[in-house]
C-alpha cells in the first residue's frame, strides 16, 4: 500500500513538474521576445545578433532540461543488428498498446498505426517523444509506405458491439487492410503476423478447438462481418506466402482481458466488472451455461512475440485452456469486487458460441508458451484499472454503460 501511494505521488509530482517546465519555457519565450524588441528600439541593430544568441542559448538549455526530465519506462539497449523496426497496426488499442510496451522495453523501434476508431492515444502517450517510437494516425484500408522488418497486424474492432456497429467497415479493415499490409510486407521483405481470432471456429462442434478444425460459422449472421473477415484474412496470408514468398504467422486469439479494455465495449469481462462496480445487475445472456476461457493480456503478448520470432507458419491457438461457464465467471467477479449486485438472465444473443476452449498443445510444443497469470490475479488487476477509470470518468462527468448484445429473435427466457 505504501509503495503504491509513493508511485501515485511520484507520478503526480512528475505531471506538475512538466506543467511547471512548460510554463517556464513560455515565460522565457515571452521575456526573450520582449528583450529583443526593446533592444531593437533602444540600440538599433547593433545588439540584435548578441540578443539572438542569448535567446538561442536559453532555448537550447530549456529544451535539454525538458528532455532530461521527461520520463519513459525502462528500455533495453539493443545493437543495430539486433534492433528491429516493427510496425503495429491497431497499436493504440487494448492488446496493441501492451504489445507496444513490450517491444519498446525490449529495445526495438516501434511504429504504431491506428485510426482511433477503438484505439486511444492515452494507451501509448507514455512513449510519445521517445526516439524509438512513432505514432501515425492512419487507416489501414489506405496503403502505407514505410520501411519495417516485422508487421503485427492487429487492426480491427474486436468486440461484438464495435464490429457490428459498422459491418462493412469491419469487413474492409480485415480484407482490404490485410491486403495492404501483405503488400507492404512483400515490398519491404517483412514478416507479417496476423492477429486472427477464435471466432474463425464459430459455434464449434468440436471441443476443445484445435488448429486443424475448420469451424462452424454462420456466413450471413450478425457476427459474420468479423468471423468471415478474419477467415478470409487468413486465406490471404497463405495465398501471399505460397505465391509471393511472404513470411506469415497466424495467431488465433481466444478471449483476453486486462487493463486498457474499453469500459463499455460489450465484452463479458468489461460488462461484468463495470456492472459489479456500479452496483447494477450482472446481465447473463441465455442460461449462462456457455463456456469461455479467459487469458490475461500479458500472456497473450508473450505468445504473439514468441510466434513472430518462431519458424511456425501455420495457425497457432493462443488462449487459456481453463474453461468456465459465463455464470461461474459472473459469480467470481461479483465475489472479487465485493458487490451486492444480482445476476439477471436475458434472452440469448444471436449466434453466441456455446463452447469455447483452446487446444494449446501446439503452442506448448512449438513455442514453449502457455498462460502463467492465474485468473483471479488478472481479474484483480483489471478490477483495479476499472475502478481508476470510473473515478477518472466521474470527475469528467461521464459514466459508461455496458453495451447490450444482439438478441436472438423469437426466443425469450423466462425467470
């Protein structure tokens, strides 16, 4: 508790110091401008050059002081031959920003590309100004010309309310956007990792799901824009690999949670935590017997990096094989939050998968990877983050509300 309080104090002091430095710089600029004008008026042009030199010297001192006092997370030093130029599309999003942190701290040069549809600048603002970091506001549906060694292609809305909000845009991002990134990888000789999804398995008839299962997807349902978008993105990757020799890696990502999730993105974890913290009923769609397997974001990031730097070109599941029903999960979050919220059952969401559990034997064997963060430990971190977010948003007069799922028509659950 003491260490956390000290960290909060230090961060607050740093913010005040930055504001103070900006104020000093502004005052110095105004003072120098005043002195320069006064010198011209009183002494003509004789002392202009000397005053300009004084202004320049003072500006340099202030800039140096400002750069030395700006703090970044610790960054490992890498030699030129080991340091890679890495592009992360969707790098200001939930998973992308954590991946940015890891690659930056590992000493690589990272370029984040995001159109900020679901990503947020505040997720990566702690790197802005660092010599190894660059942030570009760009939509991957448009071509991008940049020199890189590796591409992590994460760009796409990933929660049902977000990708169903604009299904055509979701399809374009996953098809045209993927084509553009594969074209870039071909031009510059980069390796590309596609962040695919467990949704390619649809509502599976095989349990648990291994990489050789072809899936059971409704191609015209409300979730199809995302499910089929990712399926065709995988097809494109292997077409470019076979025809053009592009090095590709495909990660099929299962349910992931952690800090920097959107408060109201409609996912199970964020909905339950938000509802529990606000004392509202925890909404369970259907009977709650549907199963999910949840992994903490740091485990996923380690898996993505391991896959990118491996020789495995076929798809790999990245998820936690520890399976829970939605109802069990709601009760666990309610207990961890210490909430008195009730559990409310609503009608089943359309095309909601009934079973979801990854078979990760391939990741264990070929990447030496498996999740290590216990579920309760990860949930406590996420709950702490959501508490802080609620405090921040309350101070800014905005209280988020969980987004509802798409309800299956014609079926009502009576309690």
